[in-house]
């Protein structure tokens, strides 16, 4: 329902600011995407523009590339080692 509401409001010409880390929803919902890293705009454009300029296919990969979060799997593994269940 939320995604439908956003799309309907956008179709009426309304501007919607949608902040999310659920990047697959952002890909499907937003006309224009701005990526901010530590308070600095590192990308601004349509999904197609960001894909073309980054050489990446998904918004998640674009985000990771632009914000230098390339060691996520290693970091997750280290984090999981701190817990013993």
C-alpha cells in the first residue's frame, strides 16, 4: 500500500523524499536517487544514469562501490564470531 501511495503521489507531480536502506525497493520506486555518504552527496540521478556511470547493475552494488563498503562479507563474518550461541 505504501509503495502504491508513493507512486500515485509522484504521478500527481508531488515530490516525495524517501529515505531507505532497502535498496531494492528504492530501485523499483524512485525516479531519482541521491546517495549520501557521511553527509556528502556521492551520486545523484536516475537508476539508469547511476548504472551507466558506475558500471554496476544493482543499486546495492552501486551504493557499496560509492561508499567503499567492499569488505561487507568479511566484516559480517568477524561480527558473527563475537557471538557464541
